[in-house]
């Protein structure tokens, strides 16, 4: 019963908070949600406990704190229901995501390599919301990078990241529609969201209630689209190990975003699984890319 009351749930989270970890987290994230400083293993233990009971009652609670937000996402990802349930919950949860951690912790915890899940993720790649796209990239990495879909994923990333692609996320963030959505998410009434692959349904996730007092929030200030860039580079660096030719073709294509290509090379160079001769060739390609814009 302790997780079916907002105040009690927040008290449990507060008791598990670590001041040093609060400071650490605030430097890494750009979330607007107040940060308590609860470590991830503790949140995972709480999520497992919630899933032993009526997790729908917990999800229906409104939330204020970052860790409550992450805990909701873990419950959405870790429940043992079928794909339909997960996709419906993700469709409601994703609009609340405002930082990379809220993506990665959740997208990597749901394991599913079905054709229908792949199709749903490709729909999210077409989204104008930065964190919806990153969700798709991380979920593709977690579930499909080591499957026969790997070559297709490289082609999908190529269609996502042409030169100037980050500008669309900046425009989307400033659009009146996005401003209206942000206002809706800040209300106490659960918001109703939709995804291209799902019919509209009654909302199951409680809304966000801002804290009236000053609080520690994220202090990182990345440019719009930065976490899509990082997600694409991370995914491509892993795909390089099995789809080397396709990834090299991508890296050599001047029509693709140079910052994404440079970050991909950087991540590949960090890998212990790439031989020295290939790293040397990649360093030479990196120099070519840097000279393209001069």
C-alpha cells in the first residue's frame, strides 16, 4: 500500500536520498524535475516491489520529483505484461521525458525483438521530439543491434541524420504545440497522449505537479538535438562491429551531419574490440571530416 499514495511514496524516496548523489546527478542532467539524489539500484528495488502489487495504482499517482519520474518509467518497462501494455505505457511516459537518463534507464530495460516492436520504434524515429527519438535509438541498440536488422538500422540512422537535422528539434522545442504540451504536462490532471501506432485511450499515468519551493534541478545545458546525436553515435559505434562496411559508408558521406560522424568515430576509437590498423584509418577519416567545413 505504501506506493499508492503520493506523499508516502515521496517520503520513501526522500529517505533513500543521498546528498552527494543529488549533486552528482544535477551536474549530468538537464531535467526540470526536482532531484532528490536516489541511486539507481534503490529505484530498481522499489520498482520490483511495486510490481508485486497493483502497479497501475502507482502509475496513476501524480509526481513531482525526478526519481518518482524514473521510478514510473521503470515500472512501465519492467512489468511482465505483453507488448501492447508496454507500448501503451511508453506512449504516455515518453512525453514526460526531459533528459537522457529518463530515456536510457527505461528503453534499455524492456527486452523485445519482435517485428511489431521494431515497427513501433521506427515510428518514433520520425518523431519531432528529441527524447522520443533517443528512446527509439536506445531501444534499437538494446534489442536489435545484434540481429539481422542491423544493416537496416544503419539505413534508418542515415535517413535520420542528414546535415542540419538537429535544427528540427530546436524548431519543435519552440513550437506553439510543444509549449501547449508543456503546459498540459505541468497540470495536476493526467495528460492524454497518443503515438502514431496506437489508438487513443484513457490516460493511466498521473500528471506532473511542480514544486513551489526552490529545488535542485539539472544544470546541464545541451543544445537541442544533442542527445539524438549522442544516441545515434552510440548506436552506430556498436553497429560498426558487425556492419563495418555500412557504417564506414555513412561516416564517409558528406551529406550526413559532421558532428554525428565525428562523435561516432570517437566512440569507435574508444572500443577495445577495434584493431589498431582500423583505428588509424578512422583517425585519418576524422581529419577529412574536420576539413570538410573549412
